[in-house]
């Protein structure tokens, strides 16, 4: 995504986050918006600690608690998605303006690969019709082992 488009998305998510904070009675702090902006500049899945370290290396003055609390606020207003890909590590990814996708997770190195296959949407639609069930969202995580590009060195 080009820089101009990224900046437009960042402006939109900041506005949505601002409305959410107002509605829920939370303060609008510069730290919260800086965290949001850094998340929306990323292209990967990340955990809270990695985000905190990233913020510190860029000399942002944020506490670990602020990062964790902001992640919860962002998840609650659907600007990020929270994933538990095993190994008791919660990972996050931005969700505003991004297509539904699914994940392949390497059991050795923990690397996450995203993919999108229209057949999954068809299965969702058919199963919803057959079972008279309104599907509002889905999550598909496939676990296995990288072949060739695994970071574990195996």
C-alpha cells in the first residue's frame, strides 16, 4: 500500500478510535494515538511485547501498561484482531479496511502466513443456509510446518 493510502487509513482509524474513546469515557491521549499509528504502519502480526520494544527503540515515551491497555481498547473497537496461535502468545493484526483472510501457522518457528480463498466464503454461505445460521465472521487457522523457509532452522 502506498504511503498516501496508508495515511488515509490512519486518519480513518484515528477518527474511529476517537469516537470509541469518547463513547466509552476514556481519555484521548497522544500515546494511544501514537500506538495506533505505529500498528497501522506495520504489515505483520505482532505481540504486545514486540510492539512495546518497537516503540521504545523509536524513542516513544510509552509504558508497557499503556501498550497493553491500548491494545485492549483497539480490539474492543474492532481496529485490531486478537489471535491465539498456540504457544500461549497472543498476537495482533490490524483489521480496519482489510479483507477477511485465514492463517497457516508453523508449529516450529511460529511464523504466520495469511491466505484468502473464495471457496471458504462459499462454504460459509452454504453452511449458513443449510443450518439456518447467520454467519457474521469466521476464523480459520491451519497448523503445520514450514517447508524450506522455517525460521527454526529445521
